[in-house]
C-alpha cells in the first residue's frame, strides 16, 4: 500500500492528482492481474505496473507539475515537536529532490529506496543487474547534488 | 547536523506518503468496480446502437434507409472493436519493461492521433449519411422525395439536438488531438532520456 503511494509521490506533487494516479495504478493492477504468471513477486509486479502508470501519467500531464506543499504528518508521541518538524522538513526536501530527477534515474532511485534488490530492479526496469547498479550510482550522485544545491 | 547517508534517506523515504489503509482499500474496491463497469459500458454501447439501428432495417420504407442503416451498423461495430483492441493493448503494456512500454506507448499515441485525425475526416461524410438516413425515413417515395424528407426531419427539435451533439463531439475531437500531440512530444522526450541513460549504462557516454 505504502509502496504505491510513494511511487506516485515521486511523480506527482499535487495531492488530488496523486490520489487519481494511485486509483489509476490500482485499476491497471486489477486489469493486469489476469496476465500475472507468478514469475516475480507480487510486490515486484505491482511496482512494475505502478512505475509504468506513472510514466503514462507524466506523459499525459498537460502542464508542468504544480509545486504543492507536502502535507505534514501527525506528530509522533515518541518525538519532540522540533525533531518532528525537522524530520518533516527532511522528508519534503527528499521528495522534492526526487521529483526533480530525470525519469529513468527517478524510477531507479525510488526502487533503491524501497529496498528492492538489483535482481528485482533488473526485472522491473528491463535492464541487466549491472546496468541497474550503475544507474543507481548515477541517480544517487544526482540526488545528492540536487539536495546539496537546494540546502 | 550530520549529512544523512543512503540508509537514512531510505528510512525517511519509507516514512513518506503512507496513506490510510481504509482509504486505500476503498480505492481498490472502486478500481475493481470501474474495471467491470468499463466492460459493461462497452457492451451496452454496442447493444444500444445496434438495437436502435436494426429495427429501421426491418421496417425500412426504402433502399436508402437500408443502405445507410447498414453503413451505420458497420461503423458502430468498427468503433467498438477498435475500443476493445485498444483496451487489450493497454492491459498488455503493463507487463513489459519500460523501454518496450515507452515504444508501445509511442505507437499507441501515434495510432490514437491517426484515429482522431481519421474521425475528424470521417465526421463530415458521416453527418451527411446520417442526415440522408433520417431524411429517407421521413420520405415516402425514396430519392425523389428525399429533400422534403430532410426538411421535415430538420424541422424537429431532436434534429437540432443531434447536430449540437455532433458539434460538441467535433470540439472534443480537436481537444483530444491537441492533447495527443502534447503526449506524443512528452513521450518522445522521455524516450530520449531513456536512450541517453541506456548509453550511459553501457559506458558509451
């Protein structure tokens, strides 16, 4: 559940459009389930569909995405308000930086952050595990540069 | 403040955008419902149009009505078949890799653009055929009386409602054409991004 939200989050900043995108992803998964042969895990299958729906979403978007303030999460009882505020700020910083990456690097870094193995990522991205590793390295470097540039 | 490492970023990332489980399950249910409804809507569309046209063939007062009704039947079946094929294509796109997906999306967008252009081209003769079809239903002796039949049909409010619907359809097609062109440009730009990234993957850049 969180995986689909987060993949959508990396492509759409507007909460209303993101909600529609998640709905669209779910519909695509439902339609594609008939073709699921169990060659990969359900998580890999769902992530693969979500990535492609997001690419479709990006290509169909009429205008450049609006930069909308990300909603702040409810403060956790375990954390002090200052720490929570700092963490929310870091989250926003990270998400906005990811949204600036070129799409091929963005999909690689999101899968990396989600903890997919290079093998699983290779299945989703349709490239060799070696190429996945290289792409992730480049994506990490670009992300670092964007985050440093923003701060 | 220490600079966050990748593990910290992953933890931060996985803590973002977590939605409400109930909302998510409601969305999943809605998606299933929408998927089924789309299938039923397609079937209802065909049944409605075929059901509306077929009786006029059997109760046809003349040859023109029969010919135009058959033309409209063929057009209806063609449109429905194209829609079904398009949906099946969209479903199979989900299981391919991003490059194949982009290529298919590009082919799809080009095909859609061609379809919209074709629809715009076909629209004018289709309107003429429909007017002749409706006029022929109002004429008593076929071709000789056709002009009077058309005039009689044109005096009905439903004729103007029908023409207004066609006008709205033409506007929608132009809007769709503009969107598809934009989508095609975006897809081509994405495709170039992937090409560049692929060259870098194999160390060619």
